[in-house]
C-alpha cells in the first residue's frame, strides 16, 4: 500500500486508520493488564518471601535454644540451666562454708585458705569460744574486712551444729548456690580421675549431680603420723597417712543446694544427719536410700570421686585439748572411751598413754593396743 495514498483524507483511508487505531489500543490495554498483573505478582511474592524468612528465623531461634537446653542437660552446665533455681535470681556466692568453731584458732586460717583455693567464696562461722577467751576474729580479721568471712558470736552457747546450720541456711540460702556443712578438721578432696585438681564449680557442674539436692562425702580418717605434740606446720603437712580401713569412714558429711524450701537438718541432732526430705546423693551422684541416714548419717565408704580428709585426733597433745573442751553443747566426753578411740585410730605407744594419764590424772584401760 502506498503511504501517500494512506494518509490522504479519503473515506477508505479513514476506515483503515480507524482499524489500525483500534488494534493499537487493544494491544496497549493487553500490555497494561500484563504490567499491572506483573506488579501485583511482585508485591505478593515479596510478601511471601518475607513471611518465609520470618518463619525460618523463628524456627532457627527455637532450635538454638532447644539445642542449648539439651547441651546443658547433657553436660551439666548449671551456669545457664539449673532446674533447682527456677526464680531466675543470681546467687551472690557459688559456694559457702558453714560451721561452728570452738577453740579452733590454731587451724582457722589454714581452713579458710584451703577452701578459698577450692572455690568457696563465703564463710559463715559460729564463734562458740568461751566468753573472755580467744575469739575467732583475732586470727581472721583480714578475711572479715574483705567480706569473705562472717562471724556470728555465740560465745558459751549450747546450740548444736545442726541448729546453727539450719539457722544460717535460712539466712543465706538465697545468696549461696551450695552450702558446705563441715568442721574445722575436715578437708574436702574432689576429683573425677586420679591426680586431678578440680574446683567446686567444675565438680558440682557435672551432669551426675543435676538430680541431687544434697551430696554426702565419706570421712577418710587420717592418723597422727606418730606425732606426740603440736607444731606450727599445717594439718596437711603434719598428717599425711590415711587409714582406709578405719571403721569411722562410714560416717558422712554433706553439702546442700541453696534456695530450697525444705528442712536441711533435724533439730537437736548432729550435723551429720541431713533431712530425709532431701534427694541425697553420694559422691558419685547416685541417689541414696534415706534409711542410710536414720538414725545416723552412715554409708559404705566411697572414695571414688571425693571424700573428707578427717584429722579427727591430730596429735596426742591436741587430742587432750579436744577432750577437755567437750562438744558444742558443753557435754564432757567419756575420757576412757575417747582414749580407747584414739588408739583405735592411731598406733598405740606407752608414751602417748602416759601423756593422757598425766593430763587427766587417771589410769586408762586400753583394749585395742596395736
């Protein structure tokens, strides 16, 4: 078709232009519809992609905390997960030592230094010395000033260790993750393999103790090393010989979780006897039958993962001091029975027996001479 003829204003050409214009308009409408449809599709797809990313992030977030929780359950990481501390409050101290002192000034500093090295952060001592006599604060003033030691003055009191321990537990239970209820002649040794040095946090964070509210450690009695008299070396240097066959190794002492709404010790009993309301484990994390602790806290000796080095007699001279002072309730010991017990733990010699007889001005009938 000739372009000149097409643009000339004839009726025929007008009809052709009208047809072409209509066709162009139809094509433009189709393109606009497709363009609009494509734009709507882009918006919908973009929203779907954002929603999918959000769901994936939510899933990964949930999975992360699930894995973290499982990890804590497997490895016993109590720093992040502790089923016994559900109030989400942070304990001020990981481990607190609680005990009553009576004429223990010679041994107090060594005890505090030892347990600080083990991981104890707070000491709560009941000073039960006689009025107008030695005070525990005389040798621990540095630790008191630093806030490491709190001393409760109970001079001349007949309060028992269990009563004092229960009272201090109620006062400090929200501040301490764990409580160690030991005496001044008991030194905790903990490990999972031989020649291993562990801190309390490393030991107690193990998964085997997750179910335990209280953990009991057997005594391991140490002999007098055939020493007669006190010298100023530490207990750990003076007494190095354990007696694995000593019958007293069946007795236990306990550490207890903080923030429990339960009785820890029975009133008017020894600190050896934890409440049967607790879930009590041995040093290997095995739950014990509460009947083991009724009426005495005894258990077949277990030394696998930990025990208490118990310097129960020390030297013959120091044992005389122990017999003279009596117990915390002010009761005197049966001297003949106690001297007999001394020679059960230690080798018999005439020199030691003579020291006892001269000190107490009496003769002692000894049956178990070794």
